[in-house]
């Protein structure tokens, strides 16, 4: 641990390291949910998608020896679940929340069933980039190791912002999310736009699952997601449906997740479980402060949460 040699100075270093390692799943899932919600639909099923992505990536990496092939497989598995969710959620008189809960159960059930043989075997892991190679401190060098997947997520955030603002497809997604009736009047297929948006968002969530199993923590277990897929919904609301702000919010959530282990490494165990619950407490606070009926959430798509007619 970085704090073993650095003492209390190692605590912020450990939090920085934990932020860089732990924020990527939040980032990928929140970007995927942001894309989905921009089209006017909510996908609570991304928790199941995250688990399915983690399992499929680990299994393929173990069977083929290629972790990058595992990442691609995780994204494709996420798209498959997104296809099912996108079709179900657009049927007449179907509620997004009910479909999302069903997809959590379905996705996690598939992951647990097919993932049983891969709990013990060790799969090849994703490489890391040593940004701290210049340092003579092993602690600093270890803290500044970053996964290429994290850098990919950082790059996707501004690209998605540009996509929504400056591309025809992005404008179509926004039009469908803000006013599906007006979009239909212009000849836009609301069903297809939402379906592809949900599938693309689920692809990103699947990649986030691959990060969990192939980099940090780098194992496959049935409890690996820790509710991060559900927390992404609150994160998107906190970020006001802005992909760039999803990046900042993901770093905040990742940092909150790193507080407990960082303090435990210097011997503070009294409030260990409280500090480990920081992301969940943060999620609850966000929901409390953003769900007031007297407040209008800026950036919210107009059709978000509406049932199909």
C-alpha cells in the first residue's frame, strides 16, 4: 500500500489512485445511461448488463488468452441485453422501471449461471499505462498506473457531447427524447432511434463490466458490481444529462469509493463500513436533493419516463 511508507501523506495518494482505478465503471455505465435517457427512455437494467459484461469478458479472456477480445465480447453481450430491453420498453403500456427491474434479474441470472465455472480460474488481465514511470517512488508509480479503458472513457465523454450537439444522429436522439410526437411528424422512427440508443448505451455498460473483471478489481465474482449500474442512474441526474459532467461525477463517485480503503491502510478501522458506504450515501443524497417536485431539472429530456401509448 502507498501509505505503508508515506504515512498520512499516502492517504491522498491512495485516494487519487483509487479514483483513477474505481471511476471507470461509473464512467462507462453513466455515459451509456446518458445516451439512453437522451432518447427518452430509462434503463435500470444496466446493473444486469454490467454483471453480464464482467462475466463474459472474464470467460472469453480465460478461454482465448486475449483480454481485449473479452472487452469486445462484453460490449456485444451488453448490446444483446440492450436489444431485448429496447424492444420490451417500447411496447404499448409498458413501464420503463418494470422492464428495468426484470432486466436486472435476467442479466444477473444469466451472468451467475454461465459464470460459475470462472469464479476460481485466473484470466489474463488488461495492461496498464505507467504514467509514473519517471518517479523513484514505487508508491507513486503504482498510484499513477492507468488502464487504457479509462482513457478511452475519458475520450468518449467529450466526443458524446459533440455527438449530441453537432451531428445529425445526435440531433435525432435529442429530438426523440424531447418530443417523440414532433419527431414522428418529421418522419423519424422513434422506435428505431430509441432501440439503437439503448443498444449503444448497453454496449458501453458491458465494457464497464469488462473493466471490473479484467482490471480493477480484476476478478469475476457474483458481487463484483456492488450496485454501480443502479448508481449510474443517479449519477446521470447529478450530471444533468451532460456527458462531460458524467466524467466529473464519475471521478467524484470513484473518489468516494476510495476513501474507506485509504483510511483503513493507516489504521482507521472505526468507521470503515461507513466510509465504504460513501458512494451509496452520495447516491441517496443526490436523489433527495434532485427529486423535489418544486425543482425543474435542467437538461432533462421532455419524454423521459413516459410510458408507451
